[in-house]
C-alpha cells in the first residue's frame, strides 16, 4: 500500500509535513474485551472481543465483525486499515473499522451462538452507535448473528437505530444487502472486461468459498451468462464440470445457511461433481488449477499464493475479481500485475457489500426503504464509479491498467484531504 502511495506523497509534500501516512496507519482507537459465555453443557468459555476504530475523517467508523478461530489483533488491524480506503472508494460518507472475536460459530448450537452474541454485545454496545461506529457481518457473522447482536444492543441502549447493517428485512434491513458483495464483485469484473470489449457471457469461472459472498457471486454470474464451476469450504472443494445452475445454487444456499453443512455433501447429491478434500501437504490450492476464464476468490485471506497465481495464468484465467479481503498474497498479486491481466483488488472489487451497508444506513436515517431495483441500480452505479476512479487514478500516476495502485491512490487521496482539512487530530 505504502509503495503505491510513494508517487502521491512525492507530489504532495504537505502530506509528508502533516505526517498523514504515520497518522493514517495508527488506528484512532482499539477496544479489546473479555467475552465469557456458557455452552449447552454448562461449561464456561472465554473468548476475546475486538473493535478497531481505524479512521473517521470522512464519516463514522464502518466495517464488519468476523467470528473465526484465526481472529487476532494483527489481522483485524490490517482489515480495518483496508476498510478505510475501501469505504472511501464507495463515494459514501463512511470511515473505517473492523472487529470480531476468536469465537468459532462452526458446530455451535443456535442457543450457544445467541449467548455468545449477547455477551459480546453487552460490552461492545457502549462503544458503538449510529453516528459513531456501525458494525456488520463478515466471516462467521451472517443474518443469524446480526439478529442476536441487534437484540441486546436495542435492549441495553433502549433505542432502535441503524447501528448494525445486514439486518432482517422486517426490522430495518435493506433489500440487496445479502447479495451486495457477490453482485458487486461480478459487476466490477464486467466493468474491467468492458475495457477490453468483452463480457461475462459464456465465461467459465472458478469461485472459492460457499458463504455469503460466494453464493451471490454465483447468482450474478448466472444472470450475466457466466458459468461457475467450483465452490469450497475449509475442508475441501467441489468441481462441477456441468457448472452450478440455479437449482444447484438453491441447494448450496440451503446446505450452508439452513443446515449449516459441508460442501462435500454437494458431490453426494450431484453426479457431475467431484469433491477433493484439503491436503495440507500441498503447497498450492487445486481449486485454482482448472481451465477457466475468470476467478472470484470469495473465501478468505491468502488463498491464492504465487504458485496458485501461476496455475491460474497457465489455465487461461485473465480476470480476477477479489470478493474476499486480501485473498491473494502480495507475491501472487505481483504475478498477475506482471502479466497485465484484469486484476480487481478486494478494496475495490468487494466494496459493494459495505456500499449497500451505507445505503441501509441512509434508509434507516430516513425511516424509509427503497425497492430492490432502486438499491441494485445504486449498487451498479457505485461499482461503475469505483471502477472509473481506479482507472483514472492509475492513469494519473503513470500505471495505466493497474487497479491495485488505482484503488490505493483514489481511496487514500479522499481520506488524506479530509484529514488535512480537519487539522491535527
Ligand atoms: P462466510 O462466513 O459466509 O463464508 C466464508 C466461506 O469461506 C466459507 O465457505 C468458509 O468455509 C470459507 N473459509 C473461511 N475461512 C477459511 C479458511 N481459513 N480456509 C478455507 N476456507 C475458509 O463469509 P463471507 O462470505 O461473508 O466472507 C467471505 C470473504 O469475503 C471474507 O474474506 C470476507 O472478509 C469478505 N467480504 C465479505 C463481505 C460481506 O459483506 N459479507 C464484504 C466484503 C468482503 P468454512 O465454513 O469451512 O469456514
Ligand atoms: O469487508 C467488508 O467490507 C465487510 N465485511 C462488510 C462491511 C460492512 O460494514 O458492510
């Protein structure tokens, strides 16, 4: 990130004098707390809760909560930092933040998840608010968890406000929020392809993950004539040579969101599919080693390493749109940039999720709700404008076609200028 900002700092000595970079990498506030809870057998557990309030120069802190065993302060600080620039790109007035816990909801009962969320919010509620810090979902935090978090917030604060986004439709949620990240990543890929007079029609696509982002990436690919061939979870992946159609997608959504099962079951249900379990001895991910045109990494951090990036190129992939946050390692990104393929980094390509969170906040403030079409149209326009902001910034700083530099620079300039305007705080 800092490397791509060097030419910007060269051009703006006032940023250096005001130590904008040094200030921007330091979060405004870090909240760290104990989360004790009781399982169904009466055993007591203690997890750690976090909220990183990274920057609020352009709006209240905004960003998701992640519940996963791998969560630690370092990962969340880095995700909160990324969120600042992603949110700036959306065109909406949102600062950046991220939080979560090392609690793992996998295999827990609904009651256990509820008790954990109640305990988590019984501390977090005093630090957040609709004009201070607005939380949302991420890995391990979906509609169920948002409900279990909103309930105690409403009770403890005795107020009904849009302090969480991704809420249920009949209690303040926005249409298209569940779909937004996946749809946005596909819209971003379409915009990149349009620069080469291509579309997604007939393109074969590798998708990783099987959660919120993966599901709606597959749905939008179907709408636009693309063909998704893969899904995965942390145990293994599915390759379906016939592609995932709407019936199979409905099966995946029921499997993951209702039964909370594993992708392995997909291969038992559909003959055209092959399941491959994760092999920890491999130094590459076999999901990325199939012939395809496009890749939509939609699971997690560092899921495409240098070898995976090389395999993708070897197999014909020339479009990568990151639905996940930082799924490609820095060396993997360099492989794509050296080859000059269409590479959409997460902070631009997956910004549709937080953008529609911003639209949910706007609807909550107005005590009003927009139709599906209205929200989807705004999402499409926002993704288009993020794409052109990246293209324009990359060209202005002499790296045309480099969406990594474009996204970093465009996001940074907006926040840096706001910080300059507001003096030393
Ligand atoms: P979900 O929890 O709904 O799904 C996560 C998926 O990724 C699951 O299939 C999960 O499998 C898999 N996964 C998680 N960790 C690992 C791992 N270590 N190795 C392999 N697979 C793993 O999360 P989302 O779909 O919401 O999030 C996916 C990605 O998108 C994340 O990087 C998130 O930060 C990013 N993102 C999400 C947004 C949103 O609006 N939800 C917005 C922008 C980005 P398993 O069930 O086995 O854990
Ligand atoms: O990484 C992300 O942008 C998210 N998890 C969504 C954040 C949000 O506030 O909707």
